[in-house]
């Protein structure tokens, strides 16, 4: 070390003064600094210096594009479809060197580059480009705008549903090279339907057929969906299939893999995790994969050169999004079929009223099997009504009628038996044994439940009720109104001690069960698939599903029954289904005849006569009474609008779980239904959107919720 580099042993006396002088010298030195995100004084892009941006603000009065200046350094990355960050909220007075400054950073999508702006004032500059990956295609943007207009929502809210959150690690990895189109598949089990083979041929030849498919009971529907996708891929186009849940998505995924091999389709479900799901989504966006199978969010999947959109079980509530503006998968796929001129397939073992309307209007053709094939594939359905239960001593003692016991006993000789129970838990609903008055909590009037065998507590506030007695007759003895899955499993376990009893419900859902004898107790929608099919099935407490105060109660009950009964072996193999419900009711008769289409057609005719959806279009407006009245009065509704209500909504108790659409806890809300004739739905949505935007622009503080096509109208 040289003497010049040696450090003094003691600091000089004027050391602090020297350090202060050095700091001041550094401050005054002209050292290059990083440019602020306002890009003050920076040169703009030489070509197309204006970027039109959709900012991520979900409020309706800001549902428009905003222009920003493009700095020259961002010119290459700032391309249409990329994610950007911009400053939003600066006033016109905050302008320096011709550039608006201030405001908070907010996410957005770059929609297009322009040579000029139609804004008269100074523009703020793009803060930065989050990623050069173009994630928003023109097709997705057009679809999102159409969905926002249909549901009286904002484009920003729809784009949050359509484009998944960014994952940097997934974005950095390249997608695989696309595979060549496969060979068109054989018709397979599609030959069981009158026009099934012709439907596949139309897809394989580049056509755009539209069909409502009533699938035969049995395990073949995933393979049939896979063949429809393969036929579309054979024409060089893409395909999209949306199913209600991950279990059914896994079945279609397995069928596609078995038919086409790996690498030809992407699986988009929540179970995949954010990184894997985003990587799969990017492969679709980049054109590496042409087929998608997924749950609700996949309805916006950016499949290139789309040739087919398909939805399975459109009556399932999972297809209705719980985030604003609450789009339904069926309606979104209909919009995609119209805008992209592609094929459309709506499939289910049952049939909704909306599906029947598509056929009746001529927009889609029916794909059904003849009655002989239906009778061969469907199980034998037997009913037990109130009269039989009253005369049945076994039913009074143990809740299950003698016919059900005999069916279970016979079915266990050859395989598993499915038992469908409308509720989970032990005894979800209770009533007085003497006068049948529902058991209510004395604190909040909520229903009393017995989730465990001994404990009695309120289903809303959770308080115990050890000293309950009936307010009508004074009795302290209870009976079960609706017996849950756990209690049913316990009773069956005592009756058949040598047989394994398994349960499937919200807390623990089984995917499959072996084909050996066993009792499988399940809630609706959680029924596992049995190897070789179930030998028999019991559908208990039918009145609990049919007695709901809902316009769709009969349709939903039939759909849930048919979904469970479709897992049972055909009548020729000895498959039997027993439904405990009044035999004369229309849904029960439709199940016995296995005629979901006829049931949907009769429901559609009745709704047309009464003016109920889907024949009419409806919207629900809810909020405090004064706010709802003022909103409806200010909206320029179409001339044929019929105002129904207002009616009070049930007050949400603190201890009761909140459902989507429930009022805030403790607040008294009202709801108004607005009904218009067919053809006026777009005008109604536009009027509601304009009124809500004007109210928010005026600074309205009272919350008013709008939902077009509400799933529950009572």
C-alpha cells in the first residue's frame, strides 16, 4: 500500500467541517438523475405519440378511454394490448413544460396508438409499460365491451374478469410451438343422437352449427365433448369448453388427453394455481394451444380463430359470476358465437328454460336421442309420495320408506348405492314435534339447527338453545324438518352395519368411488362417479327442493335429480332410482318419463303467458328505500318498462353468512324489479347504466345495486 493510500491514525480536528463541505459539493454537482415518471421535458414518440388507455377504474361515470402521451423511450414497448401504469386524477392546473403532472399511479390497458388526440388540454405521459406482453386482443376487447353493455356494467370490471393477474415468472417462459391440426375423429357415441354425426361433420368441415344437446345418462358425455373439440381442431380452428367445476373439468381434460394426446389443449381452473394457470392462459393467447377446457373465468379465454364454444350444465349456479357486472357463461358464449361466427353447443343431461327458448326461437337446433335409446340408457325411476309415507310404518320411524330400504338392499348386492340429501350436516332444520311450528332462536328468530347430535344452536347468530320450548304449544320435543347428510349416513350405517358408508359434500367432495358395494351419501352437486355406475340411487326430501320460494325451484330440482340419476346404471342393467316426492308434481313426472325437454317447454310456455324471464328481460335495483325511489325516478327507462315493487329484502343478521347480493349487515333495503318486453333489454341496460353513471358523477353516497337478469326473483 502506498503512502498516499494510508489512512491517518487520528482524524483531523476539522474533520466534520470537511465532511459537510464534501456533501455540499456532491449536492451541487451535475450528476445525471433518473427521469421522473412524469417524463417532464422528454421527447415524445415520432410516430403515433398518443396512447389511448383504458384505466382500471370500475366506476361507471369513468367508463371511457383516456389519452396519454408516449415518451420516446417507451415507444417500442407501448403497443396495443399491453399493461401500462398511468397517473390519474391530476387537475388541469398542474401542467409543467406542456405535460400534465400529479395524480396517483393506476393500472390500465393500452387500447391503441394514435397520431393526434381530441383532448384540448395538456396530456399526462405514460408512467411506464408494466410488460411488453400484449394480453388484451381486439377480440377480447370487443367481447368485454359487449358484455359490459349487456349487463349495465363498466368495461374495466369486465376486463378484470377477462384478463388474469400478471405473473412475471410465467410470462418470462416461452410457450411451446403449436401442433398441427389432428385428424377428424370418428363419431363414436355421437351416433346415438339423431343429428350427432352431422354436427361433428359440420365442425370438421369449418361450419358453425348451433345446437342444444340433451345428453343421454351415463359416463359418455366427457368423451362426446372431447370429440366435438377434436372435430373443430381438425378444421384448423380453436375450441372452448366451459364446465361448472374443477371435477367435471378434470373429466373432460382426461377425455381430451386420451383422444388427442398431450399438448393440444389447456386446462384453466382455480386448482391449477396462479402461475400455472397464467402460463396456460398465455399459451392460448400466443396461439400455441387452440383448445381450452375450464371453469367460469375461462369464458373469456383468448382462443385464436375460434370455431366452437360449448357449455356444460348451463343451469348450474356456478356459471353466474359473483363479481360485477355478474355475467352468465351462457350469455357470454352466445355473444362470442355471434361476434366470431362460430359453432355453439349447450349440453346437459337436463334442459333449462333458456335452452328451450334457444330451440324454439330457431337460434339453435336440438340434439336429442330417440325415445327407445332414452329408455334403454335411463334407470327405472320409482316414486314415494305423501300417501305412501303416511301408511308406511318404517318411514315414520326412520324417515326412509320401505321401498327405499328394499332398493338399497337389492342394489348393494351388485354395487354401490347413491343417496342424495338436500342438506349437509346432522339435522339442519328442526320443528316442534307436536304442532310442526319451526324452531326459532329467541334472540334473533333464526332457525335452530343441530349440527352435532347433542348441540342445539341458532343457524344465524350461533347462540345455543338448551332450554328451547315451542312458543305455540309449549312442547319441548323436536323433530327433523330436513335431515342432513351426516344424520342420514348414521341411520344407514346402523341399518347396514356390514357396508361401508361414505359422505361427499362441501367440506369433503369425492371424485370417484370404487364399484364394490357401499353407501355413498351426498349433497346435490357433490355426487362422485362410481366405477361401472351405481346400482341404485335414493333421492330424499324432494319437497325441500320443490318447496323453495323460487321461480326456478322445479327446474333446479329436476336438474339435480337427473344429474344424480344419470350416474346410475341403465334400466337394462338393473339400475333403479327412488325419489321421495309427490308423484303428481310436474318435475317428478318429468323424471319418471326422463323428459327434461318436455318439462322445459311447458315451463317456457307458462313463463311466456305470465311475462317471466327468459321471455322478458328483467333488472333488479336494490338499496335503501329513498335511494331506490330516486334512482328509478331519474332513469330514462324504455316506454314499455313495468315497475314491480318495491319489496323489502331480508335484513342480514351479523351471525348469518352473507350471500352475494345481500344488504349490508343490519341495513333495511328494498328491491325493485324492472321488466321489459323482448327486444327492449339493451335499451333497459343502457338506461340503467346512464342513470347510475349520472348519480355517481353527482357524488351520490347512497349505495344502489343494479343486476341485469337476476338469478333469483322469488
